[in-house]
């Protein structure tokens, strides 16, 4: 039985990973530094303090807070010019919100979470939204999912998460949620992380009430 559903944001509802990658690469390049070969995958799921510290370690000048502001400002500009909602995102949220209370567990900072949900007119569909910057650690730590479940007043074993990335799948599974994986073709999760999912689908159109209940 399912009591609630928790969505990830980046890579599940919006195709933001390429934008994050592009904006961060631009910040690193403007500092005259090389982009580490493993940076794109490593940064997925990190909280704002974690990824901004990573970029300063790579050699981007300024404090972690200053670097974070620079990147987030770049993301806001991109979202204002075009919000990259994934196909079926709005419909999936509306469909599941008609049946269960919804939560959001995102690695995006609060400013971007609110910008996306307001722009997509989805704010009222979510009972709880939590950013990893508001908890102790980013994904793959279970902290953000633990906090969403706590605020929903639910039992984690009766909550379903919808995730796409390696770190996201590990985070939700470690928090004790059942997981539906919607792998992002551009950034596919590692096989061992994908194996943590109870169900793997190819698009949000397949995330139906029947699939979640099953």
C-alpha cells in the first residue's frame, strides 16, 4: 500500500542536468581551469554547499557561497528564458496528486525549486518540498528523503520515490522508500543503482496510479 509519492526534480520533472553542466563548466572555464573528467557524474545529487565547495577545490576563485550564487544566477537566467520541463511532467504530477499527497526531494537550492514549481504552476500540488541544502548532506545520503517523509508524517516503507540518477536512486533506497526509476538517457544511472529500483520505466507517461500502487 502507498501513502505518499516523492518526486525528484532535476532529471525527472525538468531536463536541467545539461544546463547545470553547462553553467558549471562555464564558471570553471572562466577561471581558466580544466573540467575534471569525473565532475559531471560526481556533482549529480550534491547539495549546494557540497558542489560549490567542489568547484572552489577545482580552482574557481571566491568563497563557496560566492561561487554558488554565480552558478544559481546562471541557472535562473536559463529557466527564465526557457523552462525545460520533461515530456509528461505536469501530467504525472497532476495524476498522482489526485491520488496521494506529494513530496519533492531535490538537490536544487530552494530558489530554483520555487522558480520551477511556480513557473510550471505545480506549487499547490506538493504538500512538502525539501532541498538538500536544508538537510545535513546531499544525495546519495538519505537525509533529504528522510526529511520529506518526516514532514509528510508517513512511513518510509509506504512511500514511493521517483528518481533518475545514480545518487538519487541510492538516496531514496537508503531512506527505505520503494523506488520507480525513470532513467535519463543522457546521464544513465549505474547498473547497481538501477537495480535498487522496484520498477524501471522509460518515461513519465508510464508512471501511472496503477504502477505506483503495484
